[in-house]
C-alpha cells in the first residue's frame, strides 16, 4: 500500500470506532459537535458511515480526544 492509502486506512479505522470512542470519552453527540464547531448531524453521519471522514475532520477529532487522554 502507498502512503496515501495507508493514511486513508487509518482514517477509516478511526471513523469505524468513532461512536465507541466518543462514548468512552463521556461525550454526547451534541457535545462533540460543539467542540468541533460542526452540526450534530455531521458527527452522527461520521459515526454511522453516511459521510466519509476528511483528513481535516480526522485531525480535529484526534486533537480533541488526545487532549482528553492527556
């Protein structure tokens, strides 16, 4: 696999677990949406796979959850 394909694979894996990660972090969908500055529907669509996560969304989500872990 080429580097862009590997990067997309990681994003896909993260997106597939987003709902679980959000719940473990103790956030509701509206809370996470507020932190990211997006609509609740955006988070919901990412969690259900109805929307594909962009690299920017991946970075923003990882930043939010990394701050939680730290």
